[in-house]
C-alpha cells in the first residue's frame, strides 16, 4: 500500500484515537545532520517532509469538511505533488548557488593565502637585505637604538671590504655579489646568536655586540677579520681571490647619540684604512676624523640598487 493509501485508510477507519504521529517522523528526519548532506539530499528530505505534511493537512481538512468523495483522491494526490513541484526546482537553484558560494569561498581562501605571502615577502624585503640575508640598514639601526639603551658594556663595529671596487671591476658585479654573500655566511658562523649584524651599505656591514667590553670587541673583530681573510673565495674555477676587511670598533655609551657613535666607529675604520687596511682599530679620543667622500656612499647606493635588493 502506498503512502496516500495508508493515509486514506487511516481516515476511513476513524483511527483518531491513535493519530498519525507526523512529529515523530519529522524528528527522525531532522535528527540527521543536514549540513553534512549534499543540497540534492537536503532537498529530497525537505520535499518528503513537506509532501507528508501537505497530504496530512489537506486530507484532514478535506475529510472534516467534505468527508470521502470522488474528489478526495485527486485532492490528496495534488497536495502530495505540489511540494515536490516547488522544492525540486528550488533545490536545484540552491545547489547551483551553493556551488558558486563554495567556489567563491575557495577563491577567497586562495586570495587570503596569497595576501599573507605577499605581506610576508614585503616584510622580509623591508627588514632583510635581499642579497646577503642579513638585516637591512634601517632594521639594523632600529634594533641598535633599542639594544644600546641597556646599561651594560656594548660594542659597535663597522666592517668594510677592502678594494671592493677592484673585485667588481676585475670580475664583474655578479662576482662582487658572491663575495658579499660569502661575508654574510662568515658573520653568521662567527658571531653569537644575540649579536646584531646587518648590511648598512654596498660593501659595509654594521655589527653590534651586546654585553661586550671594548677589548673583547677588538678580539672579536680580529676573529672576524681572520675568518674572512682565510675563507676560500673562487671567482672562477681554480681561481682564488683573498678578501680582506678593515674594521673600526668603538665602545657604546648608554646616552651616546647614534650619530656620534657611528662617527667614532667610522673614524676608527678610516684609521684602519689609512694604516694599510686588513686590520682592526679601536676608537680612541683624539683620533683624526675624516669622513669618507660622499660619492662613495652614492656609488654604494647605486650598486646596491642595481645588483642586490631590487633584482
């Protein structure tokens, strides 16, 4: 017996003492986790519930008003089919909309992932040197200002590659870039994890040593100089070139202005260059300060722009 016949049999036999428990049937359907079902199955379940409710309501009202006559069955059939006629097209439409929503959600997730990666890349470019992987000039000075405020012995040094222009002129700028990358590796291998090192110019590096006295800083400078000089650098196969650096070291006073601090380190570096290069010089009061020519820094910037950070 089909569902319509079962319902009509219920009315014919006046089984009102035990009414058809539609709520229990609905609860059985609704206990299903609808969100885990596809739109087609959701539509089928909702259509079935709507059809049963429609048949029950229509049959009950018709029976109470007209009883059982020749129009009872057509009315009952119509009440059963109408919900399906409405919900099936609606379900198909909802299925298409859900597909579009899922597609849009996936595109938004991809866009968010790309945005996070782009922000991370921008942050990396802003805070780190694209060639050596060391922190950038601005990031170095920002961290320097924070770290030198501690009331302990600190040391700052400026490391400059000797005759770097000759490397570029003789071997080409790509080989010069390789030399800078090599220096970055030496710094990471030699310095402590809490030391600060950054590329602050074309071939110039800044190093900040926290909790370090001036004599200790000079010794560490000698270690850096030695490691760089004795690190094998081959511009071409079976062709070795010795890289040397000059280093200016200065003790950091807590209340000292950054400009004065950098000036002291730069003065010590100039003394090292003037004394023959490939050496470490500790700043002492009375040293003759002679700033390097402005065009050197301009050339550093142009070389950095063309060959390193914005490649």
